[in-house]
C-alpha cells in the first residue's frame, strides 16, 4: 500500500541555472509570481504541470524544456504519463483541482506581485533616466551609484536582462572615463571610478546565469572580457595568467574557428601589452616631472618648476595622453597661481612691515599688532618659517606694549572721571562734558604767594596765559581701516570747524550762528575696506546739535566716551567699496568756556569746564548759567575766574547779588574775568549770561533804528500820536529781549 506522503503533490520552482527548488505545498501560494516558473507533480494522476509567469526572464525560460528530464533524473520513482504547460492567466480547472491549489490565494498572490513589480519598474525607469542624464553630464560617480541601485531593484524582480544591460552601460561608462574625463576630475579619481566598475562587473560575472551553449565557449568569453577590462585599465598584473589559460582553452576546443579567434586574440593582446608598457614608462616619467615641479615650487623656484612641466606637457602631447595633459596643465595653473600669490604676498609683507614700524613708533600698538598678526598669516601661507618666527616674537612684544599702554590709559581715564565726579559739588557738570582740575604746589607754579589780596589776584591772574581752558576750533579724527587683503592702516588728522551761518536762515530770513565740520574717510585702497573704525573727538567748547552720515540720519548710534581732549564718537562701518567716501557731518554750537584758579592751603587748583547755550523762546536768544560753590571746607581768600564767551554773540551778565566782594573785568570782548575775595564755606553762586546772536542783534538794531527814524519824522510833522506809537513798538520789541 502506498503511503500518504507518496500521494502528496510535489511543487518546485525553476532557478536561473536550471536547477529546481522544492516548495512545501502549504507555502506554494507565496511563489505564484509573474517572474517564476513552477512545476507540480501529481502522483495520483501521474501528471506534470508547468506554470509559467508572464514576466519570466529569458535566463529562466531557456530551461523550461528540461524541467521534466530534471525531475525524472532526480526522482526516477516518479511516473509522468502526461505533461501540461500553461501560461499565467490561462490556468485550467483541472490544474487547480488536480494540484489542490487554492485558486483565490494563488491569484491574490499574483495580483499583489504585479502591483509590487509595477512599482519596481517605475522606479527603475526613473533611475535609468537619471543615469542617462548623469552620463551626459559626465557625472560618472552618480552613474555608478544609480546603476547599482537599478541592479538591486532588478534582482528583486529577477530580471537578469535588465542587469545585463546595466552591466553593458557600465562598460560604456568605463570607456567614456578615459575619453571624456575633465582635468578637474583627475587621474586618481578616474582610477577609483574604474576600480568600482571592475568590482561590480567581477561580482556579477559569477552571479549572472549562463545562456545555453558550450561551457568552454562561455569560459573563453569570460576570460576575454576580463583581459579586455584590464587592458583598458592598463592593469597588466593578471593578464599573463589569463592568456595562459586562454591558450589552453583554445587548444582544447574542437571548433577550429574558436581556436583561430583565440590565438588571434592572444597575439593582439601581447602586442597591446608592449604598447601599454611603453605608455606606463611615459606616464611614470611625466609623474616624476610633476613631483619634481612640486618640490621646486615648495622651494619657491617657480620658473624652473614651470620649465619642468612644459617638458612633461610635450611628452604627454606626443603620446596622446589626454588625462596627463590635463593633469600637467592643472598643475601649471596651480604653480602660476602660487607664483602670483607669492609675489603678492611678498609685496603685502613689505607694506605690513612698514606699517608695523610706523605705528610702533607712533605708539599705535593695536594697529601695529593687527598688521603683525596678518604678517604671521602671510608668512605661514608662503611657508617662510624664519619670517613666521620673527613676527611671532614681534607679536609678543607688541602685545606687551599694547597691554601697558592700555593699562596706563585706563588709569588716566579713571583718574579723570573721579576728578569730574568730585567737581560736581563745585560746578555744574553738564552731560557730555568732562571738567578737569590741575593741581600744583604754590612753589612750582608761582613761587611765593603774596598775602596781599590784590597782589595775590594779580599772581593768579597771570596764570591764565599758560593755563586757561583750551578753546579749540578743530576736531581730531582717528580712522582704523582693514582692507580685504588684511592690511590695517591708522590715519589721524585734524579738521577745522567752519562757520556755516550763510547756509542757515531763520523764518524771518535772519542768519543764524551755526558751525559744522565734516569727518571724511576716503577708501585709499583698490579693494574693499572690510571694516573701518572712525573715532572723532569733538572738543568740549562745542556741543553737537545734529549728525548726518552721508547726508542722511545715521542708522546706528556711535559709541560715546569722555576723554581728556573732548567727546569721542566711535563709528564702526563695514564693506566700503574702493574709492568710496564716507562723510560724517557734525552740526555744532559753541559753549561758554570757564577757567577757575584758586589757592587752597599750599596748592593752586585750576578748574576747566564748559557750559552749553540753552535756546530761549526767541530765535537767536540763549542763556548760559555758570555755577561755582566753595566745597573745600575752608574759606577761600582769593579766586579768579575767566569766562570765554563765544564770538558772534552779544551778551549781558547777571551776577549773583549775594556774592562776596568781587571785581569784574571785561577784556577783548569775549573774555570776562572775575576776582572774588574771602569766599565762605558752602557759598554757592550762579553767573547768568544772556546771549543774542550777532546777526539777530544787527537785525534788531535795524528795526529799532527804522522805528526811531519814523518816530522823529512824525514829530517833525507834529504827529505826536504816530511818533508815540512807534516808540511804543520799539519798547515792546526790546522788552522781548530783556
């Protein structure tokens, strides 16, 4: 009696190499795919069914006729009375009935596969388009990556025809690499890409199914292909071994045509090897020339390096070595760039060296240090170790000098600010004004101070000539500019403040007293200024009314700092084009400047300060209030004060009524001097100045004269009321300016 196992249906899947893989019947629905060929042996009916998927590859289909023979050979106990072959979608009722296959499951599996297969084909088509475009654009690395992806996808759907065509595409890519590679790709890159292609081809040479035919012919074809690839890559290492095998195979062949073709291929290969060996010698000579040119370039022997490359270029041209021509040309360009860069670097170093010496001598250590740091970078770039070490040592020295200089400046600034804070009890200190006090011993500045008040005042008064507050008529500018190439310049200059009254009229067309000054930076370079720091110092005898940057309201606020010489405004600007000009306009108004000289114990204190003119309701009319208080904790026996009233103003003064005994002295129109005696402790007084612009004053005089003349004319005519009216107008007009 036959066992149940013997009566079970046997199912097989046909492989690319013609072998069969048995599939358990419970899993058979999973292999119903359009790329498979399935065989089913039914022991009960002794029938063999062969099912062929619509998308089965040629490499599988070629083995279908041998399926029955293969089964008989592996299972001689099977008796096959009838053999049925059917294509996908043409299955018979008997097929499903006889094999006990669930038709719904099988067709469901086929349907799912078709959906999956279509998505793979769509992706492959898209990748093929990308690969063709990459090939046209000579992006060979991308071609290789895309082909590998296409092969992986094709393997998923068992389409070896696609894989074969992609391998052929890679072979064409290898040929194009030799012909079309640009100089920018480089020989080493070409070798890397060819190695990748060889690895892919070698890997698939073993995996690709074979077509039917002589195994010897297939092996000969494989070896010929391997030799051709290596000849193209000029890789001669394994070729002699391959030629020996090929010769033996040709001798074994019974086909005379194959023998002759093999012998002819071997002879041509041997001739090509001789040519390749000669080319390798030429390439080696060119590579040697390139190496020597690089060494000479490192030693700054640029002309000799170029001559060496010219020789190499001619050798490459004579032997039609396109890639080596490109490599030599590329190297020549690199050396020429280095030669040009070296010349430019040496010129820049000369400038930097000059700047370092100049700014060190001028104690502009920060700018000297900036140039020194750039010099280090340039020296490193050109590979001059001696210069690099020189500038590094110099940098250390400059860093120390800059540190000491800044430390001293900070100490002086701290002292100035502390003094200004102390003076707030003695005088009114305005914003953006830094009052100063110099202290001397009586011996060093006067000698013997007379006990007589009048003589003491005369002695103190004599100090004004050399110690009065300085009234300046210029601003100082310090510009630090950094060019794109790294050179740093520091430019200092003074610019006169100018009266610009002619350009400013009031609503009633009277000139207004105005002053202005322009701080101008011209880009002196033929290249971009990457950064410019403009430091303008406005003397304290001027206050700033308005600022314009290139005729526009600035979009930034400058940093402000109170210094010994005036209010410093620091601007940071970027990207100033060659020959471009930056102009900062300051609209200014003068201040009243005051010097106070007093004796205290055995000391002489000299206080210097400035007071702003505060506009009143009427055009051209101002007030200036100058305060002085004795906070020295002892009575002051003698004090002299000098006020410098700005020119172009007519002024009147209202002195405090409770002031101690004093005397006022007018000199040269703009100087007002006060002598004060016996000032008690905590006494405080304010001297009030009222100023009218001279142009407004002249206009007022004209109006008064005109009204007075009209009044006199009216009186002569007996028109008393009219005359009175005019005098009343004069009175009203003058009352406004009281």
